[in-house]
């Protein structure tokens, strides 16, 4: 049975990815900062009791070190790793006006954390393994009013391609997916805060005229990690309904 790690697996794209791998017969390990969210997910999807979940703050290097030590001790290796964890963006607004702490927090959460996980995952992998970094359409286009977030995702694109060239020498594939707007609890919360027209306003800017469903992103992740994609290396699969074309 293949071992899959999905970071940030308690909601949204991460949760759907955990469910998809579990339903396909993989042994899934996941983590998140909010254990209560995971308990809510388990109440909705009882099959998640078979998933190995640990509460974890990936910004804490010592916790990350212990987490990967636990994986090494209990599983010995990882076959597939999905670096998905990404908290709410703290640094929204015009770059020149944002608090320094907010910019730093976004840089750590959205660039350093996946880079750190990548560093720990690779030594636990053998030939035939793969890593997928969950980037964003904002990593392939400019994003005013979320410049630091966009910058981290551009950085994630860069490290994905660079590490891909190193890792493929050992038979390990590294790629990324770049979702566009995806209807997750985070967007539901935004709609509650900003008003009911938010969904329609955003959808009108997408050529497909709708948000992606988390399952559509999870399906792409599962495919990209499969043998059907074994000749794909250092690639970014954009899943955005055409948003980046506009």
C-alpha cells in the first residue's frame, strides 16, 4: 500500500485530496493546525478514522522535525507528498501600506513552509515517488493587493522546477498544481463577510463562469501523482477555468 502525505488536510482542497487518496486505497497521513476542524470533517466523513492525523503548526521547525521523525519511524518512507497547507492571507491590500509582520507571516506560511516540507520529504523518498506543491494561479500572473502572496507562489513555482531537476536524477518527480478560484470554506466565509454577490462577481471574471469544486483540484492532483503522468517533471498544471488567460 502506498503512503501519501497531504499537509493541511482538514478542509477545502486538502480535505478533498485526503478523501480521494483514501478512497483510492492509499494509506494517508495528514496534519493541520486546527484539530477541531479535523474532528468536524471526521463527523461528516467517518472513513477518515483510517487516516493518520496529527495536529501540527508547520511554521514551527521543531514540530516539523518531530512530525517527519514520526513518519520515518512508523512508515519508513513516503510514496507521494502533497504540500497543500496554506492559511488565510494576512497581507491583503496595497503593498506599501501593509504591516511588516503581515508580509513576513505570508512569506513564512506560503513559501518557507512548503520549502521546508520539501526538504524533509525528499530523503524519505525512493525511485518512483513524487511530490506535488499546491501553488496558485497567482503564482503565474501578477496579483495586485496580494503581492506578497503572489510572490510566495512565484517562489514556489521556482523551487518546484529547480528541485525537480535535482530530484529526477533519483527517479523522484516534483510538480505543482495552480488552482484558480475554488469554492472552499474560505470563500464561503468571505461571502458571508462581504455579501451574497461576491460569488457572482468573481464568477463573471472566469471564462468558465464558475468556481472550481475542490474535487476537481483533487482529481488533478491524484492524476498528476499517478503513473499516467510519470513523464511529467517540473510542470505546473494550471486548473483555473481559463482565469489566467484573461
